[in-house]
C-alpha cells in the first residue's frame, strides 16, 4: 500500500473513533417489501441508530450507497438480476470503509463463504430477534464480526474443506499480530484488546488492517482459518 493511501486509512479510523457516540448510520437493501418495512421500523424505533437509506434492489444499492456512505448495510442475498453478494463485491471497491451485514434466510455454506470472500463483514439470519439484530449491528460497527452460532459452525466447516483442497502461500504474521488475531477469534472487541495489551485502539485497528492484508481476508473468522489452517498443514 502506498504511503498516502495508508494515511487516508489512518485518518478515517481516527475519525470513526471520535464518532463512536453518534448514531450508527444504517442502510437496508431488501427486495421483499414486507421484510424491508419491518427492518426499517426496527432501525427507526431504536435508540442509537439512524436510517439513512433503503433500497429494493442490488442495482439501486450500488448506485446509491456510495453517495450516502452509511456505517453499516443490512444486505439481502437473493435479489433480482443483481444479488446481494455481487452488490457487496462492487460496493467494497467503491466504498471499502462501509460494513456489510448479510441478512438472509440462507444457511448454505457456499453462499456464506462466497459472501465473506467478497467482503461481507457479518452474516445474520432474517429470523433473528430485533434486539439481537441491533446488538449485532453495534458489534459490527465496533469492530466485531457477528455471526449466529449455526452459521459460524457452517463457516468453520466450509473453510476447513477449502483449506484441505488448496493451501495458499501466505505471509507470516508478527508475534504481535498473531497475539491480536488470537484475541479477535475469541470475540474480543478492539477496545478490549487494547486494554489487555495496553495499547491504543488505533494501534489495534492498524494491526488488524495488516493482518487482513497479509492473509488476503476480510474478517476475523476467515483470518483465523486461513492462518492457522495453513500453519497446521505446513507442519
């Protein structure tokens, strides 16, 4: 990464840290009008969250989201011509700072893996209770990678199969990066990791950025299985 790009990334992270007390800006992408309305009402009526956009197709989302720059997007998968996975792939290139929570009825391991591979940051089922949905959005915004237990088990199994089929050469992590990765996979938030290691949250974010870049991944679950899966096979 070029120096000026890293400076831009640092400036964004610093700005986000300074805005933790404001409402989390949420956008919804859902083609089912009944479900979209229900999700909108959950966000509108929740304290600490703000609805900044709502789209009924992947095409409209790709056009609109770069303009409104939400913090978190609740993204459906099965939509018309452009599905949610393709929309995330395109949007991650246009606005990489936006976080995407796949919100779907699917528990198919291949769809889960595909969504995470293109840049999704979390994966939650539509049947999730409103309170749990809001908690997951907050967790995602604060640096977590929320995923239901059913989905997490499917992700683990899916990554294990893919790692067994193909081992990619990856860069070694430093001792500090490995330490932070271990905390990440335990579910610790950035602020918790910072407190335990006696470093700043900004430093944690910088290390996480380098971990994901070295491992060519987008989230903590994928990072853990990419790194430790390859390490075990190398032995």
